[in-house]
């Protein structure tokens, strides 16, 4: 994959962009001690291409001393504003009364957080060149994201000395490593001020099409499919084969029959991203949007409030909130886009034609190369996710450790969120620059779903704090 076989310098320029302070979001609790910004960063002036961002400073009197964390959601083509910021770990979440609640588990408690709606066609990001929407791919996404970072740091030069952490989930298992690889190469250019890439973290990530999505054993062990159906997945058609046929529009009768049986046994009232979530009984038109998942299935049902597993009526409230004209005005969205209310913003793109065979790219070699460059990697998994089961991500982590000859620094054991088991983890490392260094950590999050911070916000904050500080996950004192 030659993502950087040309001179990167030819692609970077500074364009006047719209970085604007958000005085207050509609319904925001007041006062807050941190600043928020939103706007656009131009990534291609000729095409009129621009990515929308929402930036939240750390809730600290010394925010500039804390690192910068960039967050991307997956899809491909789903919103980091709707999912990451308002549904998962941003400072606010819409309440049933239309106001915003303060999120006490917001990640801006320990870092400055930058949410980017990428690629174009996602959320409020756009291009003035219609052909840009016709066939998009991972390489173009990575290049646009790198241009975004370079130009964003020109807009916010006070963060040029900050350590940068790259984080994301799901299909960001493609986005983040590809972006990190470009950053590594960018930093090697002459007369360039290096961007201080510190580490990457990937939640429930799609990394290898032939490993990551295999869910038969997981579903069977959780009682969601029968012995007979598991055997069919093992002998007739597994998830990788089914998805590959779907991508290439060549679905065989055998695969169709097997996965019709899987769907029937799992049932239509279970979210494949979270086996624990019950149905949402709230019904109003603003909540009838569709969420796009890795399996290409459009989820038409949302889930009910449950403190242990997330408030999944929340997505409907987010959809309503971000489509309010006064909210879009406060966020400084492009008014040409905002004029198409009420259905201009959605969780996942309905306009961008993404190159589906990019799903089949094996990202593991990029992860391996990043670790060889000295970039630590955290792979974490919500243990109730069937889209990218923890068993598969753990297999990838173990394979990476073996390939790179990393030494286990910890045993596989529980980690703790306060006084409760937060999940299980293991770290691997090696000797570098005169000291032992952790390069790879695998962690599960107990009771969490495909979007870990949504369903398990306290555990997710503990996990993120450990990742951000480069410290081991809390273990029990013996």
C-alpha cells in the first residue's frame, strides 16, 4: 500500500479557515471552565474541500500543558461529532428536555480533544466539487486527514508543541493507522517541524477482514446462535466470506441461507453492537434515523435507557439536537449546507460513495510498522460487541506480539475502574533507549459495546487516562 510514494510536501499549504470560538451551545449548562471551538479546515482549495471539526479544550487551568487527542469514528463514513463528541466522551449530552447535560466522564478532563468529521460527505464536512463524492477511498481519507492536522495546527499554533494522540473506533481501525503512518513519513521530511505523535488507540477496530469480523464462536458462546448454525459458519460460510460476497455483490446461496439463519436466531431486537441493550420504547419521528454498521446493515431500532449499558435513546436526541438551526449556527456550520434543514446532518453519510473493497485491506502490517517506529498501540474491545468481537482483536494482538518478539510485561489479568473490575488486559514491550518500554496493550472493557465510551463511560475514562499518561491499567493491590 503506497500511501506515501510521492513527496508529501507538495500537498501541504495553509488556507484561511474558519476557527471560531463557541460562546455557548444552546442548552449548555453554565458556567464551564473550558473553551470550545468549531469550524472548517480547508484540505483542498482547488476543489473547495473542507473538514468540519469540534475542538474542546481540556478542563484544566493548564490545558496547554496537556496533550492533544484527535478522535475519528468509523463507518466508513460516520460522524465523530454525533458519535464521539455527543454520544460517547464529549463534555455534553442532549437530555430529554432539549437541554444539554454535563458528561462527568468526558475525556477533556485529561486531554484537549479534537473531533473531526471525516471524510467529506460526513456530517457537516463537504466538497464543492461533486466528483469528489463519486468514489472515495482510504488513501484519500488519510491524505485529507493529514492535511487537516497540518493546517489545523497553523490555525491553533499554541498546540504545535503538544504531544498528539490518535484515537478512534470501528472502521477507524483503518483511518488511524493510515494517518499515523503518513504522520511518521511527514515528520521525516527536511525542514519540517515534526508533529509529536505519541501513541494510537483503537477501539473494537476492523484490522483484518479475515480475522476481525469472525463472530460465530462469540455468538455461540453467548447463547445467541445454535450448535447447528455455528457448524454452518465453520463449514459453509463465515462472516468474512459473507461480507466479501456482499462487497462484491456476488452473494452465494449458501452464504445467504447461513446468515439468514444467523439473523433469525439472533433476532431483530438485538443490536449486534451490544448484546445487552434492551429496546427503546420512546417513539417519535426525529429518532427514526438509521445507523450504518460494518455489516452494511442499517439499524432501524434504537435501544432503551439502561444505566449499565448506555442510554440508547440518546442517539435520537443527538439527531434532533444537531439538526436544530440555532445549534448549527452556534457550531458555525456552513450556512449553504444548513439551508437544507431539517435533514442535512446525519450520523452516517448518505452521499459519499466509498470504495467498498477498502474493507479488505489488511491493516496489521501498518500496526506492526508503527510499533517498529516506536509508536505505542492500545487495542481495546467492548466485550458485548459482535461486530468486531474481543476474541478476534485479542488474536491479532497476540500475533503482533509474537511477530515483533515483544515480551509480556504483565500477565493476562483484571484491571480495575475504581473498586470494580473494568475488564482484562495484557501489555507487551521491549528494551529501547536504555529502558523497558510498553509498545502494545490489549484490553477488554467489561460490559461495553462496540462504542465503548457510550456504554461504559467510567471504565473508558480510566482506560483513556492510562493510555494518555502511558501508565499501566490499575491492578488490584495484593
